[in-house]
C-alpha cells in the first residue's frame, strides 16, 4: 500500500500567518492517465472531514482561495496564506491513484 | 443537494456482525462511487472500502476477509457489513464521495 507521510504532525500558528504542510508519498502518484489523485481534507473539531483541494491543486467549490496546493510525483504541499480561526483542525492528505486509497497521518493546526 | 447519511447500531458485541446503511440523495449511485472511511477515537482516518458506479467493490486489504459492501440503487442505499468485530473496530464510520461526507455514526464494540 502507498504510505503518505505528513509533516509536521502539529503546527502552531498565529492568525494571519502563512503556513505549509507537506505530504510525501512512498510511490509516485502520477496515474497512467496523466492525472495525479492527491487531495487535501480538513477536519474541524467534532465535524466530518471536508474536501479542500483535489487533484493536487484544484480548489473545491466554496473553499477560500487562501488555500492552495502544489507538488508532483511524490512530494506535495498545502499552503494556507493567512490563517484564520476557522482553519483550525486536522489536515489530511489522501491519495486515489493506487488501490487501496490511503490517508496521511494528519497535521493538527492549532493557535499559538 | 448532495447528502449522505449513515445509520446503524451504536453498540455491537465482540465477535458479532456490524451492519451499516448509507442513504444518499442528490446523486445517482450508478454514476458515482461511495466509500466507507472510519476513525477510531482520537485517531486518524482509515479507508475501509468502496463500491464503484458499476457495482464493483474494493476493500482495505487488512479488513477484506471480514468485509462486504453492497448497494440497492432503487433505494439509493449503500450497505457495509463487517463480521467478527473486535474492540479495535470501535470507530466513527463515515460514508463519503470525498467531495461530500456524511455526519458519521459512532460504533462501539463492547460486551
């Protein structure tokens, strides 16, 4: 199975600060069809996860554009340009290129 | 409006079978896949399995021998059955399209 390693496991930020989360894969996530199925989710406390970014860099409808995704192959990054209070929670990367789907271990974003 | 809603027993005895239902609305099961994802208390997300638009299924390799996912397209429902439950199966179980998630159902395995 593909292993996704997220760093850091915990991130402390102040409101307005820009932060980045890394997701590294044990295998290339480039599918034979040319797409890369690496997505980012946010799970706020007590809530279900929600999709933020799909296919590396595509912003899900309704998600603020302070969120952005980048990367290719095995290295991917989620960036938040100016953290807001509603961004606190646990961020997960998930891959859909290889069966079975696998999740990263999560990065908890908290207020400093 | 796309919606998914899980239902099922909150408490299951060890060695028994878990049966969960995911009722969807706003989309067709014959055009979309539905996945089950679980989250043990205080831990991360684990993919359990999926049923694809054509009706085929894929399962987490560690759970495959105990797991079955099926659907009733006429009722817009997806079913999860997992047998031989153990305490480590205690978790919130979500059904999801990944762009939309159910609220989850907490399942506790305990005697």
